[in-house]
């Protein structure tokens, strides 16, 4: 997509879209969630987000190692792992607070149980210790421990993928094959404590790393085999969509997602290749330049993820409360669902813009530059301050 030392506009764009989808997918009664990936494929936004996480991590590591040193890149990702772990604790705390508020307001929703609030009332000290030790992971915070582990592994797997991609790929496959037995070695008070088995999902992360450090060449994209791959991928995607829309009678069991089942990998691979062709053709980049707000969400991924979990919990609970009070035919009342979708999207767009401006102002102060907070405009494939873009234009 881009050179090893530049940030990919397309990746930030896709991350922004996925963060928005994660938010609406966790709002029961959402209208937009009826049109998101999980409705038409055997994968969902989780696969996309983990793959992009691997791609972005490899890009950041190689860029930092090139500009500074390998040791600087390693230190940055050790720090990043700690940042993600702190974000996990903060998200878990917000989930507990949300559960407490729902119980206090007497909102009849299963979210109270998911947030672990009843467990907190029964044994507060024990639950806090379990959360800190990753033995219990409240609703929507469970993906972050896996990312924290992956950040620690980046200094090892990225250089390996650069030097020995075949070893990296087959090693990742072997770990994935052994993922279910290895799950019992993870800390947990019950088998489903880890909603995402990191021994399985590392395969998706590694695939993203390899996509960055071993990119597909333009010659391959131009070849006949690539066209055959595209035809096959479209056929697989359409077949899976037909099955999901017309033949599937019940949701797949949870362990298929927890342990990244083969069916989910094949479904994601087919869609990923189709999208990769669109990226190569430049269509995705053109669309991303027209929607810079979504790009900004992707750039502020961690804070937008945390905010998205809170927004979806609040809106989901509000829709349930309205249904109980008779203000709508929950969950089929599409108007209320569409309003909730709009609130979620606008909230994340505003937060991303606010957070980006805040970081820009903080960076300017650190450099001793007194200037108003810059507005961001997308030029080529990187967001840059408008005044810098104007100098470039001249």
C-alpha cells in the first residue's frame, strides 16, 4: 500500500470503519448492524481489526527501527503493551460502572451480567484481582488483553517475518493448530474467560504483519493468476453470503470465533483478497480521501475503541429501556435503532477529531510552538496540518 516508512491511508480508513462497525454491532436493535459483515460472511469486524492491527504494528515497528534503531522500536512496543493493558483496566472499570448504573436504574438487560457487576457485589476484592490478572474480563474489554500480548511479541515476530517469512507463517499455523489445548494454560476462572484465544488469533495478526513486510508485488496483481484468485474469492464470498442469508438457521457456536475456526479464516481471506484488489486499483484511497473523518477515527484507534464500548453499552441499554417502557416495539423499531446508530457514529467522529486536535496542540506545546490547533486535511496518504499542506501546494 505504501512505503515502509509512511502510514497507510487505506489502513487508517479501514480501522475507522471497523471501529464504527464494532460500536453499532454491539447495539441490539441497530439498523446498520443488519448490513455489516457478519450478516453476509462467516467472519466479522474482529478478523479485520486484528489483521489491520498486525499490519499497522509491523508498519510502526519497521518505521521506528529505520528512523532510529531496533532497540527504540522494541522499547516503544513494550510501552505500547503497557498502554493497552492500562486501557483494558480502564475499559473494565467503565463496564463495571455501567453495570452498576443499569442495576441502580432497574433496567432489565443481560448487560448487567456481562459487565460482571453482580460478581463485583458478591466479591469486590476478588473480582478486581481477577480482572488485573486477566482471569475475568468484563464485557467488551476482553479483546484488549490479546492485543497487549501481541504488542509484546511484535519485536520478535516482525524481524522474523522480514527475514524468514516461511518460518514465521508455518510457525504461526502450528500455534493455531494447537490453540484449543493451549487455551487451558491461560489465566481464567472459566473456559470462556478469554473471548479471543490469543494462540488462535495470532494467526490473523501474523497474516497482517506478513502483508506489510512481504507485500504482494504489482507484477503479481497484473498477472493472470491474480485474476483467477479474484474470481475464486468472489465465488466463495457469494456462496457464503447465500448460505448466511437463506440457509443458516442459528448462529454458529461461540467457540468457533473464540478459537478462529477454519471457516472464518477462509471467509475472511476471500473478502480480504477482493478488498486488496480494490486497494491496488486505487479505489479505496480515493474513497478515504473523501471521508477524512473516518480516517481520523482509525488514527485514534485505542481511545475510539474504549469510547465505542461505552457508547454501545449506553445506547443498547437505552433501547432496551424504551422497549420496556412501551416507547417502541423493541427491537424491531427501526427509527429508534437508526437514531442510536447516528448517535454512535457522530460521537466517535467528534471524539476522534477532538483527540487528534488535542494531541496536535500538545505536540506543538512540547516543541515550544505557539499556534492555534491545526485543522487536518488529507494529502496523498497522510493527514497533515493544513498550513503545511498550503506550503506544499505553493
